[in-house]
C-alpha cells in the first residue's frame, strides 16, 4: 500500500510539472506572438506615415514650385481645386479640403475607417503645407512646368497610395462607379479629366487646357511607376501553409472572394514536391498595403505574387455582406 501511494504521488507530480511546462510554453508563445504582431503593426504604421509624409511634401513642392505660380492645372480633384482657385481667388488649401471631403466619406463607406482616416490626415497635411510652406519658383518655361509639375505631383499621389491613403479622391469615385456600371476605372478617370480639361479650355484658354493634359499624363505615368506599375485591379496569388487562416481573413476581414485550388510546391527534384493549397483573389490598388500587412501577421514566410489585372467582371472585387 505505501508503495502504491508513493507511485501515485510521483505520477501526480510528473503530470503537474508537465502541465506547468505546457502552460509556460503556451504563455511564452503567445507573448512572443503578441510582441511580433505589435512590432509588425507599429512598423507598418511608421512605414505608412513616412510614405504619406513624403507624398505630401512632393505634391506640395510640385504645386508651389511649378503649377500654382504659373497658373497651370492638372486632372482629378487637384485639377478642379487649381481651376477653382484660378477662377475665384480663394486659397487652394480651402478648395483641396472642400472638394475632397465627399470622396473621403465615400472612401469610409467603401474602404473602411482606417483608410479614410489616413486619407483625411494626408489631405489636411497637404492643405496645411500648401498654405504655410512656400517653396521657391524654379522655372518659367511652360514645358518644364508641365513636365516637372506633373512629375512631383504624381510622385506625391503615388507615395500616398503606397502609404495606404489618397491625396486625390478621383480614384475612390472611379472604383465605386466601376463596380456599379460596365465601365473600367481607367475609362471613368479619363472621362472625368476630359470634362475638367474642356471646362479649362472654355473658361481659361485652349493653351492652358493642352498644358493641363500634358501635366496630367506625366503625373499619371509617374504615379503608376511609384506604385510599381500597378493598374486598376491587382490579382494576388498566395501560397502558404496557413492557407485556411489566410482564406478566412480574406473572406471575413477584407470581404473578398477567394479561389482555392490544389497544386504542387517544392524546390529541385520532382521527389521534393508536395501538395499545397493555392489562394487567388483580386483587390484594388488601394488595398495593397493592407493585404500585405494582414498576410504578414498570419504567415510572414508566405509566397505572395501580384500582377496587374486590366478589368474584372462579376462580383470578384465586390464586398458582400456576411451571412450569420
């Protein structure tokens, strides 16, 4: 009897010790994961702030040093703001804030509060910099003004997009209209800008409108270059051992449709290949920073390939309400 009692005490002690070890292991894992997620979140926020700050300064430099002093305009909301400033004499900062506000409300409804908040901060900072910081006028040559004014303005907008915000609300409206019509985002932006240039030719002069078109083309190509040649839609292919978690994140958190198919992955010889699940989804260019951040939180070693998609049909990139 005493021998059996001693065995039970020893067994109980071992089970208790193993339980404590498991608890400590789990706690350390959760603590390490929480620290990693916190560091990743703050790194992503710092990256966004840097991109948005650089974008604001570049756009303000293009406006102050080239476009505003010489009476040039651009396309999009910035072009409307410049046109209204030229006609009314009211400060450009005021028009930038007023005209962008409806688009920010639309962005809040379409892309969520985080994107809208970043965009508000970016637009307010741009208005403040334009109103308070005065960059030197570098040239009076009209061709150089149109070229480099568009270059720095496009650079600023592109950097802001990479930071997860917008300085010009035209794309937000274009994406919204494209989801409810048969038009592409590029077609909508083109028609929107043709209207602006037509008004500029009527109210100002044909020469101003022609230089505005040149400024817009330079800004548009520079913006595409800054954000790595991204077109209106982005196809994303994801290969990860955490494919189910990533799929649920895309469906529930980002509310995107996902296609899953089976493939083989490996390196070198055929014998090294093993089966894996591959995810494919389509997002807009404004969601690139967000999807990269969300995937990194679940699997920092995931293979992610992105490519340009000219247009989509159907409900691929539409947000659908969740069924409970």
